[in-house]
């Protein structure tokens, strides 16, 4: 194993640790604002309006990108 292999392994490990950390920290913060505006989707298993809007905007952005020449 040479120095390039070690650098690649260290970089991949660092990125993986940062991704896991981001997921764990994001889990507690993503829906906090929903409870503040009266959203009951988490309690009754309904649909989250914020997530729906986010997906709709992403879909529209992808459609705009695919229709451009």
C-alpha cells in the first residue's frame, strides 16, 4: 500500500464520517418547524406539506433542466 492509497482511504473515511454526522444531526432538526406551524403529519401519519413542496420544486427544476436545448 503506497501513500496515494492511504490518502484515498483517509479521504473516503472522512467523507463517510461527515455524512453520517450530518444525517444524525439533521434527523432531529428537519421537522421541528412543522410542529411550530401546527402541522400534525408526524402525529397522525399524514403527508408533510413542507416535504411535498420540496419534492414539487425539485421535480419542476428537473423538468426545466431536461427541456432546455
